[in-house]
C-alpha cells in the first residue's frame, strides 16, 4: 500500500505527539499499512450481516453507528449514512 508523503508526515507527527517518539518514513508507512488492514478487518461485515450490508450499499441507505471521543479515550455513537 502506498501513501502520499504528506500523509506519512502527518502520521509521523501524530505518532510523535501520542508516543513521544519519532519514527522514520519507512516505519510510518509500515504502521499506516497495518492500521489500514486492521480497519478493513474490523469493518468487514460478519457472515450473518453480509446480505443486509450488500442490500444496503446497493440502495445507499446503510446506517452505521461509529465514532470515538479521542480526548476522553471513549467510544461514542453517532449515525452515519453511507
């Protein structure tokens, strides 16, 4: 997976702010790729939900509950229409 240089620099900045440790562009690329793969795995529908997911995407009416309150490190819930 490839990322724009600006995106990697932003990832490096965020990482350094959160963990007080600088990382190389190569490490940022590896970590960002892993993060994207994790996100894809977590957002992939369960087998029991695949039919509803496909139907909803076809109609453009899938409502998902997502969100996070990063300041308080807690999950929140908000409705998102895809």
